[in-house]
C-alpha cells in the first residue's frame, strides 16, 4: 500500500498563512466553529461565528454602503475591483495554498481557483465601462425611448465548500462594478479562505481610499455561521438579490423564501452531468477528458462528470482503458506533486458515497474502486479510490447527484435514445459529447440536444471559463453568473421615454383630450 504522504503540522502552517494574508488572529481562536482540514482531518482553528444581531448589523451596514456606492461612477467602481485583482495576484500562491489546505484541492486546482478570481476581476473591470443600455425605436414623433441600468442594492452571496472563494468572486466582482454592496455567507466548512479573501479585499479598499477613492465601510461584508445565518440573509428585507450556490436541497429551501418576499434569486445548485462517447470519438482525447472531469477535485465539482454513455462499438476499447486509469491514479496529499485525487471533504461525503455504491450494486451495477484508502495513516480524513460503476441502465442512484467520485457507465446503441436518456434526469447543469461526426455534434448543441446550461463538444463537462455565463436548468436552479451578460441580474432596468416635442401623442393611438 502506497503512502498518502500526509503533511505534518498543518495547523501551524494554516496559522502562518492566515497571518500572511492579513486575517485578524482574534477571529481564529475561542470560537464555536471548528475549522478543519480534510487533508488530515485535524481542527486547525476555532473561528468566531457571527451572532444573528451581528449578522443583521452587517446587512444594515451593507445597505448604508450601497446608498453611497451606487453614486460612484461605474469605471471608478471598476478601479477598486482592479486593485483587488492586484492583491489576488500578489497573494495567489498563499491563497491557493490555503484553498488546498481547507478544501483539499490539489495544488494546481487551488491556484486555479484563485486564477479564476483574478480573471473575473479583469472581466469586471472591463465591464465597468460597458454597462450598456439600448436606445429603442419609438412610435411617437419627437420622442426618445431608452433603457437604463441602475444598481440594485445589497447582494447576498451564499457559497458552497467546493469552490470556497471563486464563487464569491464571480458574484462580488460583478455586483461591485454594478454599484451594489455584498454580504457573503460562506460554507461553514470553509470559513478560513473566506476570512483571507475579505482581508485581501480590505487591503484593496485601503489602497483605493488612500488614492482618493470613496469606498464606504461595509461594502463587502462577511458573516460567518451555519444555515440559520444564511436564512437570516435570505429573509432580510434590504437584500433584493441572493445568489445561492449549493445543493438542490438548499435551493428548495431558499427559492420559495425569496419568492415569498419578491426578492431575486440566482440559484446555482446540484448537477448530474453526463457525456456521450460516439463511434467516431477520438478515444485518446476522450480518455483524458473523462478522467479529469470524473476524478478531478475528487468528484466534488458541481460540473463533475457522473454519467458516461458509451457507444457499443467503442465500449470494449474505452472502458478497460478507463478502468486502468482509475486503478492507477495517484491519491493522497493534494499538495504533493503528482497527486491527482485529494481527500473527500468529510465523513458525511464518504458515507454518502458508500451508500450510493451499495444502491448501485442493488440496481445491478458492477463497481470498480470506491474503497477507502490510507485509513491507518489518516483515521479522521477520508481518501477514496474513485469508483467506476458499469450499470445496466439509468436507474436508482444514477438519477441523483452523489457529491463524490462515482462515474456510472452505460452502454448505448441508438443516438436519439441516448439523447433522451441524457436529458431524463432532474438536473441540468453541464454536458458533453465526444464525436467527430458533425451531425451528432450539432444535434447535441441544438434545441433537440442537451437540455443543460452548458453543452460541450470534445471536452468534458467540468472546468468552465469565466467568460461564459455559468449555470444550469431544471433542479440546477436556472441561475447564471460570471461572464456574458450575467451582470444584468445584479442591476435593475428602467425604461425611459422622453418627449422633446410640443404635443403629447399617446401610445397605441389613444385619444384623451381634456
Ligand atoms: P450545501 O447546500 O450543503 O451548502 C451550501 C451553502 O448553503 C452553505 O453556505 C450552507 O450553509 C448554506 N445553506 C444550507 N441550507 C441553507 C438554507 N436553508 N438557507 C440558507 N443557506 C443555507 O452545499 P455544499 O455541500 O456546501 O456544496 C455541494 C453542493 O453544491 C453540491 O450539490 C454541488 O453540486 C453544489 N454546487 C453547485 C454549484 C453551481 O454553480 N451549480 C457550484 C458549486 C457547488
């Protein structure tokens, strides 16, 4: 049995990183929230949580900040985001390392998460000069009609453990250039990276204000706590928009509460992402695409590949090669060079995975892998060999998202039938087809093809770029964030009509002479 190569003295390393990143040490001890590293399972800090009154005060502070920030010209708001991007560049290695320590990501993925934050800052800086409205043809003489985009208010951001900082940045960078303030409730499993991110943001604010900027206090607030603190944000009357990332169960609770007070929701929920491997697929490329999408981040991405449909004619070539890759992938300390699969976040994730594998067996599946690795070395950490499960059909656990590295593989023969199966799950986040047949590729991307928010050809479903709008359909929640025109969700649109003539023609030819 090969060693997991686990590091020693993680707590001391975390403390020194947090200090370097500017986090107030007073927040890290004597609190009720035990922050742990999934790498060894040890507790590395006792973070002070925000009591409900403190959380309410942060939201009130963000509302006051909004009233000042909304009047700052958008390109000047962009300058603050530009400075934040500089702070992230300067501390990319440290914050990326902290992401690895707190979320268990391999080094390149921890750094990649911070790179994504930098990229969205760059995007938002450009956007701060491009919050365009339209001029619209009007039916009335001597009139002009246009639309104007205005800041919306306090943007609530609820995030999940698996992208502990990038998801906040996708939302906050856009919200800030749009003229909003933000209040962030990070996952209770990843408070440390949140504290570090906000400390870097505060540095950017200090530089901005030292250069004559007018960023108000409380512009990007952080509230730490569990579900109850999240609920408080969801229910607060001064929060007109909540962007919530997490499980479908969370979205099911949050969505109706927001609808009940007519607040806006951006829901980014669970996925059950699939890929179809067609007869003409480049199998070398497919193998690499599938391996990363299914095993990367230890199966803990919302876009992780969970269902693989393989055409009968290539099944017996591709699947044995895939199984070999599953058997040989390096599992262990995510910060060691060469490791591709780090730990699961916690015991709950491990138990959920084992339950799904049992259910798959009961439904006729043949399981390869899925066993716990290195238990003797790390009793409180949960490393597993990714599981590949050959299934006779799409039933039982295949229809649900299990947030762990399980890939269900199903043989198919008919393209139209496999498209129908692909879409026959409740989730609709990301999808792929591997083919060199133009008709299959284009059909997959067409209205008759994938019903997901993301549909790819010859790359796996995971690893989206920030330039595109990110999100999915059905039980994935329908929200879009990050690139394209996602910014519109963070602003309110006003339609304006101006009469510069001396008569008053009414719309639709209505006569009303008094
Ligand atoms: P989770 O649903 O357990 O928690 C997510 C966040 O929601 C946490 O901050 C939690 O405290 C908060 N929360 C939970 N219930 C709440 C409630 N009733 N009111 C207010 N806040 C509440 O999710 P997780 O285990 O941290 O993350 C994994 C899940 O997130 C997976 O389902 C994954 O697919 C999904 N995810 C989706 C996306 C996406 O963009 N679609 C991205 C990342 C993760």
